[in-house]
C-alpha cells in the first residue's frame, strides 16, 4: 500500500489538568524506522501507549491515530483488540513484567498466534518454536517449555520480539527495548529487530534515550521535550545539522567511545519543566544558552527549516547558517578545562590500592530443612590490579562478571577468601579495628542508586555531615555548606530532604558525603547509569573536576564503556570473574587485543550515523555462562568468535589451559593465548 502505515496527528494526552503529550504528530511508512528520543518525562512512552490504546481510563486522549487509514482513537475495545498483536504490536521496556510468570514461554507465544489466526494448538505451538528459533533462542523446542524467570534479560527481550512479530504486524512499537541490557546483549537484540523487520517488512517506532542506537538503526528521528516534538528529520540531517538547541545539547552531553577527554561533555543546565507548570513561552527557554527575550513570550511552532527537517525554535535559521557537529559545535562547547599540573610519571606515584589474586566464591546450597552444598559460584576468581595516586581505573564488563563483588570485597577491609587487598599500604588481612577505622576515613564510596543510599528521614545537612560526626568532628555546618557548594548545589538547600531533589542532584549529594572526610580514594559503583544523558554529563564533569582539583583516585565500576573512556586513565575488562584485558585507556580502546574487549567496544553505539553504520561489528553468540560452572580453560571460548577459526591444536590449548594476563605492550596486557589487535572503534 502507498502512503504511511501509521499516521499520528495532533495527539494530546491529559491526566486531569496536566498535559503530558501536546500536539504530537508523525507518520511512518512500511519498512521505515522512526526513532523517538528525549529526556525522561518528555512524554515518549505516554504517546506510544496512547497509540496502542493502553492508557488508564482516567487519561483523556485527543487527536487522531490512523492505521492504514482506520481511526484507532475512540474505537471500541473489541476493535482495538483485533488490531493489537496483528496489525500493530509492541515490545515493552521490561519483558519480565510484561509476560505472565505462571505460563510457559512457548504457551504465551502460541496464545498470541491463536488469538489472531485460526490454527490448531499443535500448529500454534510449532509456530512458537519457529519464532524462538528466528530470534536466536538456543534449543528453541526445549526453551519453549521454560518459564520467563528462567530466561536471562536478553532472552526475555528476544522472546518479546518473537511475540510481537508472531502475526506479521505492519507496525512494531519498541519502548526502550534495550535500556536494561548489557551492551553485547543490546547489540544482539538490535540485530534481532533488524531481522524481524526484514521478515515482516514492518514499520518500527523505536522509543529510546540512547542516541547512539538511533544513529545506527533509525531512518528518521523525532526529538521530544516537555510533551511535544521540537525537532524532526532524517537521522543524518538532525545529527549533523541540528537546528534546535535542545537537540544540540543532547548530542553534546553524550560520552563517545571513539573520543576521550579531548572532546568535552557539554551538559544541559537545569532540569526539564514539570508538565503541570510549563513556562509561558518556549519550554526550553530557561535552560537554553541561545535564548532571547522573544523566547519567553510564546511557544514557537514546528516549522520547516530544510527539506524534510522541522524544528521548533525562533533562532533555527540562525543556527542553520553553519553546520553543527554531532558534539554540539564550536559555539556550544565551553573552553577546555585548565591544564592539569605536571604530575610525576605513574611508576613514581604511590600506590593507593593494590589487589592481587583476589578470590571470592559463594557456596551453592540446596534443601530447606537439610541444607547441603551442591556447587560453588565463582564470583571473583583471581583478579589483580593497582591504582596509583591521582589515577582513575575503570572496571568494566557485562552483568554477572564479578565487578560489584570485587568492589564489596575491597570495601569490606577484612581478610579476603584468597589473595591480598592492600589499601594505602595496609594489608586488609592484618588490620586492627582502630586501623580499619582510620583507613576507612580515606576510602569512601558512591553507590549506583542515590535515592536508595540516602536516608529519606534525614536532611541533606545531616546526610553530608554524618561521616564527620561519626569520626568525632564537630561544627559540621560550615563544612557541609562548603561541600554542597563544591558539588554545585545551593548551600541553602541543606535543610531539604533527598526526595525534594532530582536524580542528578541526589547523586551530587552522595558525592558531597563521600568527600566529607577528604578521602584519597573513592569507589564509584555505576554512579551515572540511572541518570538522563544531560544530567550524566554534569556528574561526569563534576567527578573529573574534583579529581583534578583534589588529587583524588577513583575506582570506577561501570558497564558503560563510553563513560569509562571519558573519565578513566586505565581500564580493566572483567569476564566471568577474571580479568580479560587491562591497560591504559587509549591503548585498550585504540587497539583491543582480547576478543571479548573487541566485542564489547564494537557493540557500543556511537551517536554519529556515518561512523555507526560503517563500523566493524564483532557480535557474540549466546549469553554469559553461569559462574557456578565456568568453562574449562579459557572462560570466553564458548562465545569467542576467534575460537571458531582456530586449528584443532590451538583449540585444545584454549579448552585445557586457562590463560593469564600477559603484557603485550607498554601498560597493556590481555589473557588470551592468541591475542592480536583489532580496530573496532
């Protein structure tokens, strides 16, 4: 059919007096991918649920949603049910909550088939197995009998895609389909989506906050802010010639795996406005570095600024007079930070943390009354690294590789199961209680979820001042105010509670608390993973600035390799409790030698459509093996793309001999028998 498959016109969603979505409109044709991006609260997911007719009854929806010319808004529920899953389907953000936990995976897919197709139970069950095989589930006939909780996150998301394409829909709406996934699993899921699109010829509406994913996957992009669209166009046009300052700000806030500290991050100041209290003019005006007086008078309409490119900005044509780079352009990038004072070479600086042969195993127990040990979980299995004064080490890897376990073993400051942990020259195995308290003063931590780590019953003043009080320091008031100012918060807010602040502000409070005792080493456990892209950039810049000014050392635990590229001096890549590769950031990222590191880096999306679509990909098959039964020899061999092309004698070595980290260049080592450099970034 000619014309758009799905056409949305003037879509508006109200919850009482709050306009969550305002006059949103777009159209997608068969085989086209439309990416919808924006910060949390922009209205992306609400708009997609309104299109599907899945909003709660108290939501008031207006406008028009045409599917092949048939109006969906206001249609009876019976008619909508006939469309959902057949002509238009959805892949939800959290597949575990979207699937029924008491039914087998195959039965749920078969149910989706039988609702819209007149087939027997046997044929529907066979179709479910075919779909699981199509989306890359290993042993599909066997896994069809499993329950959702028995699948990994990536397998559940692939199952959701199988369910979404079961009836060859014309439109697939994907709401943050890769948000909670590791980067390697994200690459697999995106590959499955591409395969599903080829099989069905469907149009895809991809809702995400990851600008790199959109750069490599979408044809057109729609940027939302404060409930409405503010820029629309082809991906290349919007990324390379942005006309809306908000889009420029989003792109300038994204850490890039292909560029380190030489490309500064430019966060968007402030926070998005509440839908219940929008400013009178342009909603972005309070945060816009290019705002003029006219911006506060009336909200600018969405107008065409180039063929097929629209923007809602009074100064869009002025911005368009010069090409804007994906990083934000010269006009929006602040001056580079002051030069770092000359430091002695790394080998001459004191070691603040040394880990050698660290092992942590957990017993695997069975039985309720008579418990017995049936196995061992090899969480951390002999890792080692050093952090020197003023240095940041990034510890990266997929979920379940042992990063957080290693971190907790270090923070405990007690005798490890095996190996050595030396903090500021003190072996933790020999520390007396008084010595442990003294060491802990100089070793602080910032956790992943600031809201969960801050006591909601305490004011910010009490939270930041608590470490001072615990170590017997008095007159905390002036010190707390200085700390809040140091992390970019208003000292006058010391009397407020954590729930009164945004996510980025709460993380700043956690950083202020960690700095209270003037530590030498701060352990950061995924400190920016839960933050919006613009807020994340502000926190990263803050950490860099504090490290420079105060001479701090960081152990930065993360799964986001682009963030680590920007902030770290050295990086250690973990896989299944072992270190796969370690060395200086520029060497590891510029020429990774371990196949696992190569796969990780190649899977990290770059927010540049030209680079992203020309890059070399190293896709991994399958999921991370269980740490309760790691493979013999090289633990990565079951997923290693290099292993498949080795000779038989070489494979025997990989199966029987576990590789150790060996130096391959100056400050660069890898635990691979057949390591070689590969340019993947």
